[in-house]
C-alpha cells in the first residue's frame, strides 16, 4: 500500500515539476529578452555617443549577470582566441549560445542580426540597425511577458492537476 | 627603436593582413619587412609594395573579405571608433604606422561625414633614423646664448624632412652627459600624428624625457596652447606654409622659443617667392636644411655648411 502512495506522490511531483519548469522557462525567456534589450541599448549608446571600442563593450557586458554575460563571453572568445571577424564571431557565438539559452528560435534570429548591425564603418548606420533590433527584442519581450503571465499559471496548474489525474486514472 | 616586433619577431603590420598575404610578404621581405616603406592595398588590384629598391606588385588581389579583415584589424573590430580620424583620411595605429584610406564617402552640408565603403588602404610604415640629425647639432647650438637656433627643413615630399625633424626632437629632449644645457623642454605640435606617431596620445617613437606632444591639433591653436601651458624652450611643427602659420611662428619666436619646422619646397628660392615666408627667412631664420633623396644639406645665411648622406 505504502509503495502505491509513494508511486502516486512521485507521479504528482514529477508532473508538477514539469509544469513549474515550463512556467519558469517562460519567465526566464522574458527576463533574458529584457536583459538583452537593456544591454543592447547600452551598447548602442556606447558606440554612437562615446565610440567605445567593441572589446571594451564586451568586457563590460561580461560583468552583467545572466545570459547576456554568457553570449558576450562566447563573442569575446571568438574575437580574441579564434581571431574571427566581427560578424563571423557573433554568428558563431550565438550558435554556441543556443543550447544554453532560454530564448526561442525567433528571438535568437534577432540576436543573430547584431553581428551584421555593428559591422558598418559609420555610427549612423549602426545606430539605425541596433535601434531596429532593440525594438524587435522589446516587442518579443512584450509577447513573452503576456505569454508568461497567461501560460505560467496554466502550466503550473496543468502540471499538478495532470499528475493527480494520472494517479486517479491508474488507481 | 620602434617596437614593431610581435610574436616570433614578426612585424606588427603583418598581423593586419589575411594569412596568405602575410606569407607572401614574409617570402618577399622577411618577417621584419626589411626595407618596406609603404604597402598599398586596393580592392580588385594587386597589392603594391614600395620599398627602398622600388615598387613591387605581389601576386595577390585583395577581395571584399580582405578589406573587412584589414579594416577590423586596424580598428580592433571597432571601425566606428575611428570615425573622426577617418574624416581626415587616415588613422595612426599602434607602432605609429599611418594607414591612409580611400573609398566612398558620405557628405553632410558639403563636408565629409563618414566613409561608407573602403576601396584602398595605404599603410605607411613608421620609420626613424636615430642619429640622422647628429651632424647638424653642433652647428645649430648657440654656446653663448645657450639655446638652439631656429631652423627650417625644406624639401619635396618623401625627402626625409619629417624623419630628420623627429630626430631633432629626440636629440634635444635627451639628457646629454657633459653638455646638459643642450637638453631642453620640447613641445611638438603634431597636426597629422606624423612626427611623434602618437597612439592614444602616447608617442610611439624614440624620444628623450623632456617632450610634450599635442597630437592632431591644428598648428595655429596648438602653438598658442603649448606656449601657454607647457612653457617650451624648443617647439617643433611640421609643414608650415600658410600665412597664419608664419605669423604664429613669428609670435612664438618673439616669446623666446626656438623653432624647428619643415616646409614643402624644392628649393629655398621657391620658398622665397612667397612674400610672408621670405620675411620669416630674412628676419629670423639663418639656418635651413635642404632635404632630398641623397641627403641633408645645412645652409647658414645661404652658405653651404654641412652635407650628410641619407641612409637607406
């Protein structure tokens, strides 16, 4: 009898954990998007207003917490260790970042465009391109936030209820 | 000497180029790029090398990718950070080497705003000939007044004027054992970053301790700023010619500063045809050095005093 209870508890716990994991992933995605939007806005200002060299920007971005630091760390590695060119280094960094990211493929596609955006020789072109990407990331963030609000609770409830339902069906 | 050596004694300039071009340059000119004066990269045309022995075309035609490679290496992946320098048409990189740039520009109110795409790079390798000014120093030193006398270096482009000027700056700013008087506070107004070859404001070439450089500053304002702020005993300026420059130089001379400067001209007679320059030459300058491919000749009051052969 006890074994049945333990089994039931494990099913409910497992299912609930999966619900919480999915809900958490939604939360992390919107958090990552807002972090990237902030980091890129700062980068845009540094490039356009202060003409800060990219390696210096990377060093500062790496001091941030979260996924921004991970991506910029990979970017620095490509630029300095592998001696890749800017766009190439960024593309490779985003590719390496994909497996550890909480972002969706459509978010990553916008991030991928940053390498091309910071390549031009004049700041005005960089400004325009980065503004566009930041706007798109912000709109992704809006969508991610409302999705997290709506679906977060649904996933959690579904996880717990689903577990209970399975236990009931099995009993 | 300039520290141009990177890994395995390779000239730092080589790191700017794609690997295949690096190998070709090393094969033709060794890792230290001995004798190379200028490397010209033109997209779609063979790379051209100007050396002491003449001009050579390499079997390498740079592509758009190579352009991006070189542009990124020059700017450490941040070409936008060189936008202000780019408006002048060149950038000075670490080691004091100058990279001239040509391509398609964008204009704003009739002035160059930015370079949109690059088609050519002219990489001029900074060189210094330590000691090339030594033969003239005794003649230019006034032992009674204990000061350096004004001197004008004249010559056509690439005749070695700036190289000689740089060595004057080195000699005067150095401490001289036994004749300490010769060491003076020296200010360089380096409008084009050519004399001291500054990178981030720091001179990259060999100088003594008593040197202050105002980098990329217009001569006129620079001379006034230096006199006010650094109280120089000797001031160095490159490529004078404009009427305003001459008046500023005369003002500086009246404040007791010894002036050493260069001017573009094939001969002294050519300079004398310019009224204001003639006034300067007659009233204040007794020494001038004529520079050409063969060497440097010092004249005092129009009389030839010393000739020094130019080293390759």
